[in-house]
C-alpha cells in the first residue's frame, strides 16, 4: 500500500510538472521546448534531480524560474520520503534476519527466563550476589517482551531513572546485564540464549493465578528438557503450588522447584508477631542488605595435611569479622550451633555469617582471651534462661487482623498457625464472599488459630471500625493478587489506600496503634518510600516480591544455605533465631552498675550456653545490627540480643536437602 501510494504520487508529480511546462513556461527556453517529449523530460529532471534548475539562465522568464523552483522542492521532499521508506524497510528486514539468526555466545552466565514484576528484583539480587561472591559472569534476561521495555524496566528498578536505549544497562560495569527477546518455551530460542552452557537458570511464571503461573513454568522446564544437551548449571524454578514441585523434579533431573512464597509468608508472620526476629530474617534473605550466610571450606581456617582437625571453638576464634554458625560435614550432615568441642575436619564445610565471602581471612592469633577468662569464672545463667528455653516465640494467645483476601492467604494462615499460640484469633476483612472463603479453607486444618470472617470493602471506614482494632497485635494489609488485569502497581495503590485509611482511623480515634504492616510489590513504591518519611512512620512496608527474589537468588547460589535458613525459621527444629533481653546475660552487680559489655564478650557468654550471638537492637538505634564490624562495641543490659538459639533437648543435627 505504501509503495503503491508513493509510486502514484511520483507519476502525478512528473505529469503535473510536464503539463505545467507545456502551458505555463511561455514558449520554453533553449534547453526545454514546450512539446510533450521535452516537457516530460523537464518534469522528470526537476523531480529526480534538484540540480537541474541550475542549468537555467539567470535572465530567463519568471514563470520558468517559479516552475523550476517549485517542482525541484517537491521532488526533493518526495525523494527524502521515498529513501526513508527504503531505509526503514531495509532495517526491518535486517532486524528480522538478526532475530532469526543471531545467538548469545556465553559460558557460565546466569539466565533469567520470563518477565514479571519480580524480574527487575532478581536482577538486582544477582548483581549484589555477584558482588559479594566476586562473580563477574554476565546476566541474561530472556522473555517474550520488547527488549527496550525490559531494559528500561530494569533501569527504573535499579536507579529510578529511565535511560535511552543506548545508555541503558551500560552503567553496571561490575557485571554485564543483557536482555533478549525470545520465548522461554521454545527450544530454538533457549539454544540461541546459550541455555546449555549457563551456570544458573532461574525461571519465573507470569503474574496472576497460581495454576496458570505454574503451568507456564512447567512449559519452560519441558523446553529445557527437550534441548539436544541438558543444561549443565543449576536450574531453579520458582513455583507457587506444592504439587508443582515433584512435577518439575520429574521432568528435568537438574531442575528444582522452589516455593519461596512459603518462606516469605513465614517472615511476614514473624514481622507481625516478633518484629526483631522478622527483621533479622528479612536481612538474611537478601543479598542487598549485606550480611549473608555463606559456606566456606574448612581448609580456609588453617586445616591442611599437617593439621587435619580442629575444634569448632578453635576455628571460630581464628577468624575475625565473621560469625560461625554451623558445620556441614563431609557426609552431608548439618550441625547448627555445635558445641565448641565439636570436631571440624579438613573435608568439612562451615556456615559463616559475613558481609562478603572474601572477608574471611585466617589469622594465627588464637583469640582465646574471652574464653579463658570466662572459663575461670563460674557464670551460670541457667536459672535466668529457664523461662526463655521453654518459649518458642509468642507464648500467649493474641489477635491478628488481615485486610484483603490475597491469592496466597491460605499459606499465610497456615504459617500463622505454626507461630501463634493455641487460642489465637485471626480476623479477615475482604470483599470476597464468606462462604467462598470457608470453602477454600475447608481442607486445611488449623490447630492453634480460629478464623473470624468479616465481609466489606477494605478501604471503607464502616468496615474497618467493626474490626477488633483495640486488641489486635498486628494488622496486615495484603494485595488481592486474584485479578488477571491487576499488576504490582495496581496492587500497591490498593494497599496504600487501605493502609492510610486504617492509620487515619486509628489516629482520629486516639487508639494505640498496633503493628500496621502493608505488603507492597513494585519497585516504584520502594523508590517512593525512600523519600517519604511521613509515610514510613505510618506503617511497616513489607516488600514481598523483593524478598522472594532474594530467597530464589540464595537457593540458586547454594541450596544448603537456603535450607539452613528455612530450618532456622522453623520453631520446631530445635534451632531458631530469637530476640532475648541482654539483661539475662548480665550478672546482678553488672546490672546495678549499669555496666556495658562488648559484643564479643556477650557472644562468649552465650556460647557457654550453646547459643550464638549474631546481632542486637539498641534502645536508641534505628534497626538491628547483624555481625558488627567492631566486635568491641558496647552493649547494655536494656538492649535486645538476636541469637541463634539451641534448645537443650536438641542435638542440633539435621540432614541437608539436595544442594
């Protein structure tokens, strides 16, 4: 159509120029006579070659000059349009050939398949993971989405600005980020993305209903299994239903289905019931926050052919700036918070808490001064610890309010049932019908909590005031997550509207504000909260998408670390992270004198009881501090300690799941 229109226009201009010369030139000139043949040549020459007019004499007739100028300009503009069309047509054909024939040549890269609201977060986690683990291999994101949209989406999430196509993603010099348009469910596109030689492959399903998202992930796994050569790297498939995990494992041997949402729900429960512990897990579950759990070889701690074994106490005192939390024996057995007398062999691995892997440096100085001093003293805190040892988090029944019926609320309620004491109540306010909610909960048996349903709009004051806000320990505002048309930004707008309405109602009625937690998904809200301190004062914002991708990145880096973190979240595992008052580990005379002890000294006191001190929260601090750089920092009896707690009746041994 366009070519026909341009051709017709060219013919019309040439004919018009010829007729104009025949009847308006006043008899022509020496070069062009007013007959049809020479007039047609005049029309073509002026149309195609604007320089033809320079052959006219300066003293020629006025009408001749006007005709020459007019048709030269028209011909010049037309030729620009025509040549532009040819260039655009050529570019389009070259792009098609490029898309059909190009390949991404790389070895050992990280391949992210699928574009969702979580993709920019996983890229950010991978960047920080590579920085902490000194990995410089490129990251490739492949999805059936426009490449410019993916580039700018990642740019917005990481920097908050939208860069041009040529500047986008070029500023991350530590680790290259590439994007590629392709279908993750097509073998040919996977081969062109060098999936077979990727070190890590991370798969996400689409946003929306759980079943449809998992089906998309399964299709991608089938495509990977259909490749001529099975991929060599770790394959982590982020799924949402438990039933999908064995399906992924059965289709592709190297693939692992991961339900990171379960861990996210557990952390959300801890944020509501025990904020200090919840904040600690939130920090440990993301590479962005700095302090992470790593696995290091025992040989890095001075073990070699001459010295094949050491005790755990000798190992942990020989390394500075890291906290040792456990051992992974050569047999695959994991021991968290072992006794200092536990034997570490050359082939074992150690779980360490550090800001980066390279921070671990062995020193020959055996820092045993604290241990020696404490062993001479008879510090016995068993009487003070008896009440703490029997507590597994929140020992008393309480009330929690949940606003909105989210897609994963059933899993969230099961997590609350695990952490809350018997007799606790959970009130749920949502627009979804009560009968439909009860049907969805019918097959799930909750032992410790009872559910009380409230029907109404979440952002209406009339519905909010009917809730037991005075007795609530925490209020959670969730997104719906059920509407196919919704996205992360739509969800966050709804959550913010509900959260601000609840906060205003509590303030207007002079009620004690419980813990108000708003679940947000998008990076846009993250950027806004960094600049909006008054809004941060209204509520605690829980970034579930960001946290989920942090857990996925952790599992991709080392599954044993991920499993250990899940074990620490489990209140029945015998090893858990707890917040305990520092006063328990101060002697009476030290409390009377308002004495302050160093972080390292308190850590040694906890080791005498089998526990591991990993951080603290001061009265005047903005947040918890994990693994401080200065181990001589002074802690007071009024502070709260963050401890890996070892139950007295537990041998602290579990078997590692598949790495």
